[in-house]
């Protein structure tokens, strides 16, 4: 029976041998971006790999999710390695799809390559035969919470209930038999090579419609009710509340107007806005959410417009599992040295991995190797070794630690974990957040 160190060395050697193949997959996905719940090509590429490897898999989970399983040599816990399928919409990105404007500006293409790299390493080394349990390779859809109107239409059609991929997969039971989950996110921060953020912001989303009265903008503006003015006043009211937020709560509110009217010579009567409300903890999130609603109502009241506020459950704050962090840290420092690893502060972005982390143990490290601005037009993978290969090795080594020796470490992690929410509690709390409120003078 090989030692744990021998197993880790073998899986890393197999990943090195597959280096060009792993990078090629990541670059292929980068060149063919697809937004959430539309990632059919990307899911098909993953399914093709699973079929070629001869492992059982499922497709069509939450529309585009694809899940394969590598069976160990004995029964034991299930460790999921996740790769997010979706892209953003950034039409001026250096590699944007000319038809859709979709672009990989968050590194999800690297995540999928990392996930497949773990699978390649385990299978081609034969290490999986010495593990107890299952390694679930899971391509998950729609982490980016975008195109809200389109997703609401999918919801109205009964195709989804939740607007994010992992919440929808939780609802469907796709994580019911998984004991813990790991995924690595790309970073453009060059001060480290591998690191683990302490957490991330949670968020709720809002789709807002201001309804006024149309009238000729030149001849009879006094007969109209300007819904755009209502929206602008609401934005000002939101800004006026910013001094009430505490720095420790890292509140972020960033609305956009998606429709400012119909034609220039008519007083705008239908104005639409989307926003996220983010915070590091649920108490601060609820406080900020109330203030945003109050501001939206104030803008409408000031000009006599009506406002319809549709609040949507977003993502819960991410909570890293300390036992998984400890195991990962040891493997990361072996790969990149003490000087290349960092325990990172919380990030102000949001991820639906936060939802998973309230129900099962989650590890969500970061890897450098990207350049440009994350979610920006110049984001790109600059160091393929650091973005594609090293995270695959670090996660594969962590999987070996968890499932070797009869999966003793994985069993310990699971036994110590105390979920913040059971699955029924999670679903109930998310469903309560759906609301539509209408206010008029």
C-alpha cells in the first residue's frame, strides 16, 4: 500500500504529464464563453471527457450542470471538486463573443480546467484505487448573478426556482450525497500564489420598476410623471445612506439603470433598475436591504410615481471550513512555499459557494496567475502554470489527504462540521426572500 505522500507525488506527476491537455481545455473554454444556464457547449466538452474516461456521469442538472464520479477502491465519503461553467457579459472584453458579448473575465475557464486536471491526475496515476469514497467532478452553472430578467422568465416557465446555479442544484438534491466541496477561484493579486480568503460578502438582488405617466416632453411635460427622475432621486437617497454603513460589514450597493425611458421626446414612464445589496454578515445585509427599499420608495414618492420592488434571494456569505483550510494550507505551501501562500482577508464579492458552505463543509481558495481587472475588459490568464496546473495539484493533494487511509480525515471533517442550516431550513429561508412590493402615492 503506497503512503499518502507517495499517492500525492503520483497524482502530481500525472497532472504534470497532462499539462498541455489541461491548459488546452482552459483556453478552449476561454475562447467560447457562455453565460449562466446557457453553457451547453462547455457542459458538452466536460461530458465528452467523462465519456472518454469511462466514468459515470449525469447531464442537464439545473439545465446545464454535468456531474461525473470517480469511484475509490472502498466505500467512503464523497468529495466534490467543482468547476463553474459560466461567463460574464462584457462586450468590449478582449476575447468577447462577437454575437453575445459573453466573456470569461472571472477565470471560470480555469476552474473547469482545474477540476478536469484533478480527474486526470487521479485516473491516470491510478491513485483513485487507493482512496475510500468518491470524487465527484461537478461542472456547475450560473455562478454569475446576471441577466436577471431572463432568469426570472426561466423561473416563471418553471425551468428553475433560484436564479443561481448552486442554490438551484441544492434544491434539486444534487448535493444531497456530497460530504464536502472544493473549488479554486482565479485572482489577479500577485502578492501570493495560493491563498484562502477568510470569507466573502452575501447579497440579495433587486429588480426595480418605476412607473410614471407619459406625456410630450417638450409640449406638455407638466402633464407627465417622470419615472427617470424618481429613479435618480432613489439613487441619491441610496448614496445618502452610505455613511451609515460600518466598515467592518463591507456593505456594497451598486445599482444600474437598465431602461431609462422609451423615446427622447416622451416623459419617461417606465424606468427599470437592477442592484445588488452586499454585506459580510446577514445582520448588516438585512439593514442595508431595508435602507435601499426605503430609498426606492422615497424616489417614487417625491415625484408621485409608482415603484415595484422585486427582491430576489442572492447568495449567503461564504464561510470557509477551518479543517479543510488547514489541510489545503499544508499542500499549498509544499507546492509554492511559505512565501507563496497567504491567508487572505474576506473579499467583498459574492459567490453561491457561500450557500453550500452553510449546508456542508466548503473550501474555496484562490490562485494567482491572471492579469488585468477581474470582471474587466482586460482580464486574462497570464501564467498558465499558476492558473491551471498548480491549483489542480493542490486540490488533488487535498483530496488524497481526505480519502486516503480509509478516508479518516474526511470522516473527521464531516463529523466536526455543524451546518448553519439544514437543507429544508436553507430552502425555506431562501424562499422567504422572494417578494414583490408595490408603492404608490
